[in-house]
C-alpha cells in the first residue's frame, strides 16, 4: 500500500510540474495564406476597386511589403517555400516528370519548429496539395484539411474562419501558431451574394460567368483554341475580385475574433498569397504557366509585436523571408541555414529565385533583383530580361547578358536540401486531383 501511495504521490508531482510548466515567451502567430491572390488586385496595393478594406486596415496597423515575390506560380512549391524558407530547387516539392513530390520530412519546417518550441499548433487548409499526403501536416497538433470533394474546396472562407475561432476557444493556454488557408479566389470563381454582383455588370449574359472554367476549357484558352471576348474576360475579373472581397471579409471576422478574445496585442498576423493569377496579359489564363509578375507578385502584410505600424516597405523580399522572420520574432531555434532574412531589417538585395511549373512540359526559372527579372528555360543557351521599372507589364524583353544568365543558371544549380519521395495518393486524394484536372 505504501508503495502505491508513494507512486501516486510521485505521479501527482510530475503532473503538477507539467501543468505548471512555463510555455514559450513569444507572441502568438496567425499565418494566413490567400490562394491565388495577385498583389495588384488588393486596394492597399493601389487597385482601382475597394476589394480588401480589412486587409487594408491590417496593413495600416502593421507593415505592407510592396515588392514580395512568390517562389512559384502554383500552390505546392510556393506553399512549401513559405513553410520551409527554401526555394523550390532546395525543398524539391512540386511536379516534374509526370509525378508529384511533397515536403521532405527531413528538412526544417516552420510548423515543426513552433511545435518544438512549445507552441500549440493548428492548420485549417482547403486544398489537396496542402494535405498530409504532401507532408504538410508535420508539426501540427490539430490538422484540418478539406478540399477532397472534387473540383474546388468544400469549405468557404467564412467556414474556415469559424473553424479556426472554434479551435481557438478550446486551445491550451500557451502561445499558438495557426495556419489559415483560404482557397476561394481560385478558379472556378463563384463568390456568394452579395459579392457575386459587387464588381460585375448585371447586364452581362454571356457564358464566362460564375462557375466557368474546368481544365479542358483552360487548356483550350491557353492553347489559343478558344478566345474569351473582352466583356467575358472583364466579367471573370469582376467575379475574381468578388472572391477576394469575400475572403477579405472572412479575414475581418478572424481579426475581430482575435480582438474580442483579447489576443490582438500579442499576436503576429501574416497575410501572404501563395501565387497570383493571369487574365490573358501574356496569352494565358489562371496560373502555373509562367513566372510573370501577374503570377508571382504577391501581397505580404505583417502586423503585431515587433513590426512597425503604418509602414510601406519598398525593399524587394520573398516568401522565403517569412520563416526566418517569425523564428527571430518568436525566439525559435533553427539551423541558421535559411537563405532568407529578417523582414524587420528590410535590407533587400540579392537575386530572388522562382521556378516550378505545373502546366508546362518543360520547366522555367527566374531570378529577380535590382528592378529586373531574368527568365530562362533550363537547357537553353539564352535567357530574356525584363526591366520591371520601365516595363512593369513585362511586354518588351531583351537578351540577357552573361551576368544575368549566370545568375539564373546559378540558381538552377542550387544543391537540393530536400529529396522528397514521389507522392502516392489515397483514393480520396486521387479523386480530388482528377476532379481538379491534375491527373488525367
């Protein structure tokens, strides 16, 4: 009996020590990834329409990064770059040789770093490419992934915010890291009322309306076999903007949820897009076709402890800077080998890489810096350059010189840090990818 009592006392002491254990001292973090949102369609970036009043307010309370570059033009490699702090050539996640590759479990990963530091961690994501099949679940205590029901997500932005706030009300009393992913701006564009008519002409009666899309139609348009008339394209853009405004409203509810729970003052909120979207500026619609600014210039807003208020930062930066920045702000232990920098210093400089195609048979790589972009098809002996200051629409390329070509080929030769295995899919994932058209 005495031994039993002694063991019980010992167990009680251990449990008491665990329950009283001091958590990490860093702030909470909410990382919001907007799927398929190009920077120049947010009103805080000067867009002609008032699409994002809540994100605009967040930018006014924090720092707006004017020249953030995505590391790819589609979700899988871009999201992997956000969460690993590595370029696509380094982390290896993407699509090549007819196969998909996820995040290598051996490489450093932001959610796992937060988890190791004692943070409560949760993810609310809405597309198959961010599922556990692709390795994105690592480090999360709570992993809520939707988007397996066919073409598109089965959870809208408002429901995603509700799920996050419900988790927040049941989470442990330690700092938290939450990833919240909104898929709504991805084609097909189907904003709910009243956002469906917010930026469209009610007199439009053509076929390029809510719900238009699908892989076969996109392939036909991008191959030049189908021509979208100007009024149809303008209607699609209006619906896309409606999706952005709908998503912004959900961001507003999320921010109010933090405020009403007394969490705003000690929470870093990051809003970033994985990639942008094309509307025939270069003969393509949707994304994953090339590395023009329409696809890789993404919004980035950060607000909270450690970030200046009401600042617009014009220094070039990238998705790879987010992990090292949050690690510094929150006191996370990392390997120290991340290529990005702390965005609070906003030093800029150096070439910013991008690569990883989805719809091209061959790959494409680019480096951006000093107001210019070099685009190269691996294996070619030449590359082209765009002057982003004089030619922001990337209309007039000129031949790359030896220095430009060396910069982009040096990126392509970057040693791989991750060597992910080819992804094999569960039946639900296979069905979702076929519904989206990624497997035929």
